[in-house]
C-alpha cells in the first residue's frame, strides 16, 4: 500500500475487473500456509480478494510467530480506511 485506502479503492486501483483479482479460498489457505515468510513480518494484514455467492470479500491474513496464522474476513464494501503507514500487503494473482 502506498496511500490510505478502503478495500474497494485498493483492489479497483489494480484492475476494475475484480474477478481477475480473486483467488479461491483454497488458494488463499495454501498460499498462507506455504509462504508464511512472505506475509507481512510484523503481523500486519495481507489482503486477499475472493468471491462467494457472487459477493466479494477480503481475507485479512496475519502471521504471528507465537500464535500462527490468523484470518479475518470482511465484505469488500466496508468503508474502513486502512492506514498506509503500516504497509499492509495486497495479494492478487499475477496480472498479464
């Protein structure tokens, strides 16, 4: 993240076709379990977009060395503004 943003602003800035940014829930779990070292090192959020029943959600995945993986799920449309100072990470499939 380079500037404060809502989830919608983050993902729409990458591609307005949100379906191209979605991962499956299985892909998110696999990535988190297999790439803990790639997640934000201070336990701050790593945001993954996914779709369920034609609605968009964001999985906020954190890794803590003492507690392990932690996941929170929010709707894409929540209005919370995330502070860029924490350098949250937005994880999407490689775009071509």
